[in-house]
């Protein structure tokens, strides 16, 4: 795989560092952020149409502060997500877009897309300064829509280029081509100065193992949620004094529900952060192997990325597991002190330190100098897998935009579908009774659509990362092809289970639609992707053990 311009690599790592740092600061400084935002809103009461009385305006201010916090949270998630998309997409553009003008145009579009996460910082700031409605509109028009559209156009153009190369390869067998012969193998033959370098097998194993564990955790969390909730409640009931249980069913039910929600949130965060940080670990390792020439610094960065990145997501698993035994606050404190803070600091230090050699490489490229490292050149994944991942990535990004832009129309159509099937949803024809039922259905359908956007983007990146790992670290060509095929088919179709679930909820009801999506999409195709990543992790671990066992012993 060819390297993109150093500026795009620098921007991608900068977004990863900013997104990770933003999430850490938002977690640590949440009370201060709320207090600052509240004071600024009360001070500009004309802008926010407040009455001037804190008692009357408290609910309005709370909603505005929630909007500001949502913007900061989106900056954290989209900063990390767009950093990964930028890095992998830029590498594919450099490898697949052969005409110089096409390659340059796609690289410019990708560079502009780096502003998308910054739009959410502006989103929060504009809400404080200009009011909620006007602030959101300004952030969307000035940053979010232009940069988001730039990302979609770049990914769509890249998907078309990869698709044409795939068709051209098929047609070449019959002697007919759509494009001049420029096979993907040309990228394989890139010399050491232009290609990405392979990171150590142990670092790659940590990345793929973390992704596999995160996917396994997400699957277990969805499949065994009633059993997990029952286990959490049973352990909490055995410690009534710790959790404030008083023996009254009505009071205790509310407390136990909060405990279950907090424990479930920890499991979800382990799933999300495990997948995201696993991808960050691989991306960071590729950058270290390619751009860091000093051996000592390179191994320090490998160690910080591997230890910090691999350990960090388990902090949420520790927090979730300790909640029924230690209480919510004590569990979070323990997980933060022993796992999240130390590993998070290691990961952040590695990301910010990596910007220094990247900046040096950027200046060296401008002067015409290059630096080389000793690792082998990375080969690209199968072209069919690349096309499938890019198409899924485009659909996920478009789905996210459509979900936001047409939410009112979607809710109206879903409401009409649900009201037309009263027997399916248990409606009785009384608006006061049916209204909350339909609102709950619409909320779940909207949630399922959001999961299609999130899982579509995440699974597309897992497909690309998994394809790179399998193509470069699995020695058997037959097995490598099989694993990449499982990633391509399973990874592509798995997120559509959430889209199908969202579409079927107003028609079939919540549970029947979920059962269908699980039986026909989540289990078979999600299982295929999970098996592919798990087998890859086992193969890497086995080869690593064999290599260590075959190493000559010292005198």
C-alpha cells in the first residue's frame, strides 16, 4: 500500500489525539463544563429567551447544557472515527486512484473532511453564544454540512475508483478493459520509500484480539441481556445497605433499574471503546512503523500504544462488573484509578508524541528528503473487500445524514405505519394511552437507525483493518482468502440488521422485528465477521508462540 501525503497522516493522528483528549477532559471536567455553560447562558438570557428567574429557567438551561454536552461528546466520537476514516481512506486513495488529478481531488476532499469533528466544537460554542437553534444552524451550515459532504464525496469517489479497478480486473481475463491496465498489484510493488511498513506481529495481535473481544462482548451483551440483568439485580439485592435498598418493591425497583442501566452502559462502552481503540492501535502502529526511524522511540511508542490501548477498554468492563458488588460510585472510582486513568494517559502520550516525528516527516517531504525503516512493505487487502468496505462506509455516512435531515418525515411515516396496525402494537384507540406506546416505538426505531450508522462505519473500518492484517500476517493464501471473504460478506451485511430492524418495528412490533433481524442478519453475518477476526487472532498468537519457541537460546 502506498503512503498518502504526510499532511493527511498528520491530520488523521491529530484528530485521533484531539478526540481521545476531548473525551478524557469531558469526563474529568464535566461539573466545571456544566457550571461554566450554565453561567454563560444565564448571563445572556436575552439570547436564550430566558425569563431572568433561575427557578423558572432551570429546566430550559438544563436542556441547553445537555445540547452543549452532546456536541462535546460528538466531537470525541467523531474525532476518533474521522481520524481512522481519514487515515485508511487516504492510504487507499494513494494506492488505488491512479490518475493524478483524481488522486489529488480525493485527497483535497479528505483533507477538508478533517474539519467535520471540529464542527461539533463549534456546535457547542455557537449554542452558548448565539442560542440553541441559531447556534446549531450556524455550525451545520459553516462546518458540519460542507465537511461532511466532502467526506461522503471523497469516499464515494474512492469506492467508484476501486469498483472500476475490480471490474477492469475481471474484464482483463476476457481481453477487454474499461480502463488502462493498472492493476492493484502496482501498489504492492511500491518501494520502501512510498509504502507503509509492517508493525511487529505482537502489536498487531493486540489490535486484532481487542477488536475480536469487543465484538464478542457486544454479541454477548445483546444475546444474554436478560441473564446479565438478572445476575446484576440478584447480586445487588444481597447488599441492600450498599445500594440503599429499603425493602419496598416500588422504591427498590427504581434503584435496581438504575443499577442495571449503569452496568449495561459499562458493557456498551467496553464494546464501543474496544473496537475503536483496537482500530486506533493498528493505525498508530502503522504510522509508528513507517514514520519513526529512531529504534528506541519506536519501541517506546509501540509499548505505550499496545499497553495503553489494549488495557483501556477493560476499565469499562471492570466498572460494570464491580457495580453490583461495590456500588456505582465506588466501581467507577476503582476502574478509573487502576485502569482507565493510567492506560488512558499512556495512550494519549503515545498519540501526541507521534505527532512530533510526523511533523518532522512533513517538513522532510517538503525538502525532498525521505526516511526509511527496516520493516517490510504492507500489502493491500483484497480489492473486493475494499470495495465492500467503502460502499458500506458511504452508506453509513449517508444514513447518518439522512437520519438527521429527515427525522421529522421519518417519524411521521413510522407513526402512520404503527397506527395502521393497532392489534400488532396493542393500541386501544385512546390517544392518551396509545401516544406513549407509539412514542416508545418511534424512539426504538430511531435508535436502531442510529446503530446502523454507527455499526456501518465501525464495521467498514474493521473490514479494512482486518483485511490488512489477514493479507499481511496470515501465511496461507487459501486461508487468507477465506478469512477476507468472511470479513467482506459478514462485515458488509451485519449492519443492515439494524436498518431492517428499524424498518420492521412499526410494521411487526419491537420484539418480532428484533428476532428476525437477529436470526437472518446479526447471528449469521456478524458471526462470520467475528469468527474471521477470532481465527486471525489465534493464528497470530500461534505464529508468535512458534517464533518465540524457535528463537535460539542464549549461552
